[in-house]
């Protein structure tokens, strides 16, 4: 199996790839509905929720748009400390919602107290926050932000992008009081791209019923009506749902806590390795991602050239994202990556760096 240390799409296990080759079923059939229900119920465990999980034939950005279209009528606060948080802000702008950007330095986590102060002042219906900024390798303190907001504005909905962390880091949707947590298939879940998942709270769904212009394809109220019949309004991504069903069995067999611990140990190892190579990490200690590490390219490594070298050994990593393109590179350790894969990567990188 090749090893892609890139933050998505990541390598997919052969059995999971194979699960997609099952013969098609009519989606309005009892056989398919049973698989859909089974996969949705297993996904609830992943999101730590007793509430619903939607399966959408789109990538994660589709659900960023769904969150804005359904859960914001007038005003939303967008917490921004990275490229993907900024995209969510742009999604709100392009949907003509009244959106206020609460910007932080990209090297700093979102500060719960500043968010609470902004929410108290601004009377927002919802706020958006990215749990795991894939551009900076920073994990935001979503639990603390949600708790701080709850004390000053209990009705403000908390909308969380967990695209590159759900399934790799523990996110307790219900216990933390989150209203929408969305993710994509091609990252920590180690599935092919094309499927997005979101846990949505009851109160978020009630809010959606009051919002006009929700659109059609991503109308959560319509999606809920169909979900209650183990289906979706339009044709589902059937092959990907076969793969999801199988992959969730594998994830639950590994054990969620074991899986989170594996990613955490991998993150720690990348941290130590970078230090040993006189390279520092972009995100501050205490807020580093469990699934992707952004390394400051202080040694001026030519990442394209490094990747040519690594590809000959069946591996690749990622350069920086957006404005960090040339100043950083990223080592993802999500999905199927094991410690021995990482050791192989480091051995190859050390060989390259010695040249
Ligand atoms: C944190 C984050 N949010 C959103 C996205 C967009 O997801 P998708 O490409 O599945 O639409 C990405 C993609 O890398 C991401 O890392």
C-alpha cells in the first residue's frame, strides 16, 4: 500500500476499496435502506451523538454551505484562524448572510473569551469554528469555546468543521453542546472522497424550519424527512455508503479510544522528529493537531524535490497551504497511518536531507 502523508485524500484500505464494488441496489429498496440505517447508526458513535447524522453526496464544503443556508437567517459570527475557516466565512458572504469575521493570528488558537465577548455583543444566531485547521495543523479548543458561548448566549448555535479530525480526534457532539459537526470522507475516516457527514442537533433542525431560502439539495428539513425513512432526497452515493459501512466496522473494531491514542502518539512522534531535525512546528504547544502536523520549513527544503525522492519509495507529503505554501510543509498522520509508516518516512527524509 502506498503511503500518502497528505491531509486528504488519504490512502484507503483495500477491503474498503473493494466494498465499493458490490453490485448496485435501488436506493428506494429495503436492502439499501438497511445498509443506510446501519451506517448512520454506527456514524453516531463516531460523532458521540444520540442525535441524527446526515450522509450527503458531496464533499465537506457542501455541508459548510448547508450549515449557513439552514441555520443562519441574518447574523453569523465566523471565527477565523486559518484557510478553511476563512473559506466558511466566504461561504457565508456569498450566501449574502450578515457575517462578522472574528480574526485571530493563524499561529494562535481561537480564544473562548474573545468569542464569548463578541457573541454577547453581536446577538448572533450561530457561530462557525474549525476544529482542526488543516492549513496550520492547529486544533482549536472547541469544547471551551462552546462552553464560554453557552454562558453568555445559550441560543447561539455552534457550527463546527471537523473535516480533518473527526474519526481521528475525540469530538463529543452532545456533551460539548455542538449543533452541527461536519466532516468529509477522504480524511481521518480514510474513505474515498465524495461523501460528507454531519451530526445535527434537534434545536438546529428546529431553527432550520424557521429559515427561508434553504435551497433544495442541502435543505436539512427535507433531508431529515427522508432520513427518517433511511434515505436521502436525491440519489445517494451508494458505493461510498457501502465503503462507509465497512470502514465504520473497521474503525469500531480498532476502538475509538485506541484510534485517538494512535493518532495522538503519531502526532507526538512527528513533533519529536521535527525537533531532532532543527525544525519547529507552526501551531503552539497544547493546540497541535492529532491528525496533521504543519512544520515550518526553516531549512529551506525544496518540497517538490523531496516529494520526487519520496515517491520513488511509495510515499509523499504535502507542501504548505494557501499563504503558507512555501514557508511550511505538512505531514498528515490520519486514517490508516501507523507508527512504522512514519518511521519509514523519517528514515527516507533523513536520507534526503543528508544529501
Ligand atoms: C478543515 C477543512 N475544512 C474544509 C475542507 C474542505 O473539504 P472538502 O474538500 O471535503 O470540501 C477541508 C479540505 O481540506 C479542510 O481541511
